[in-house]
C-alpha cells in the first residue's frame, strides 16, 4: 500500500472561498477515479505560522495505482485549479 499525502498553502485572495471550493473538488475524485482506496481532505484548524491550510491523505494499492491516479484527467483538472489558488505544496509518498 502507498500513502500519498499533500498539503497546501493558499494565497490570501479569497482564501476561505478557495479552500472550500478546492476541498469539494478533491472530494469528488474518489467517485471518478477507481484506483483510490482511501481519501481524506482536511482544512487546518491550528493558528500557527508553521501550519499549512489544507491536507490530503490518500491510499493506493501500489505505485502503479498512484501513477494511474496522477495521470487521470480528472486529477489533472483539480491540480490545475489548485495551482491557481495556492502558493506552496508539500508532498510525501510512502509505503505502508
């Protein structure tokens, strides 16, 4: 099993609206991409200069399934939207 974790820092302009919109877009993906085994999107609740604004924790059977997800047109559509409203992303992929 592969865990795929991504956290984002959002631009200040329309931050609250963009957070909710991007969370909704991400949460649509499990119904559109069959290789997703587990998928959780969370918004930060801690006020800290070290905190990111949103996190995705997802699971895939193996690296091939993660690559299928990464190359899927719906995933690419959401990533493109995220790039327009975020200033930074951090990604960690690891085997469980």
